C-alpha cells in the first residue's frame, strides 16, 4: 500500500486543485484528500474543512521545491504553447461602429 505525504493544506478545494494541477504538469502524481464529513456538511474551517494535496514519498522533495513561492507560478522555459488572451482588445473591437 502506498503511503502519501502532505505537501499542501488549505480550506479551499479550488486552491487545492490548482496546486495539484501545477504538480501534475511537472509529472508528479497527486491526490486531493478531504475529510468526507466536512464535505458533506459544507464545513470549510477547522480540521473537518481541511483539504490536503498529497504525493508519493519519492516525489515529496521535488513537490516541495516546486511549491516554493517563487516557483509555484513560474512558467517553464518552453512557453510556445501558451495562448495569451487580451480582453481589452476584444472590448475595443466591440466598440468600433463599422
């Protein structure tokens, strides 16, 4: 049986999914663990509201390095596939009375 190690704890499930996604992009398998009773009753505080992002022990050090504040939202060097969206450009196009 695989033992999981907690690398991130929050009370916001969306936040946990963002962090898990960041780790999975780097090839680290994650699991989001939440106390089921807290989820049933919608508890978002205390131990029943805690949401944990966990990883395999062999990935713990790599995950913690990625979750350093400077690295968490850093882009990789290969960002050719990133599509930048400029919402202001679309708004300007809508204002043109062609």
